[in-house]
C-alpha cells in the first residue's frame, strides 16, 4: 500500500500515512489536531527505465538512478 506525506500548516509537522488511493485524506494533524493540512508532493520517485533514459530503450522495471546503469538495464 502506498505511503503519502502530509504537512500541517499550523505546527509544520510532517507525517506519513499508509493508505489506498481510494481512502480519504486525513482530516487532522496527529501532532496538534489541526485540520489545516496539505499533501506534500516532494521526492516523487519513478521506477523503471525507458527510451528517454540512458537505458538503450530497454525497460527493466527496476529503480533508475542517474544513467540507469544501477538498475541493470544495460
């Protein structure tokens, strides 16, 4: 199940919640009980190699870092 990051605008607390894509967003901050929270869209990691990367057009489905050599596509 995916983990989603949220930040409270009231206390600046950063917290993560494991939930299905169809589950509702959390309603309150676990630190201060404020309902002024937003989803954090930082550090999104995409996995897999594709033709736009340096993988030679292969799609290995593994984690790619830099030139895709770390995922064994080559």
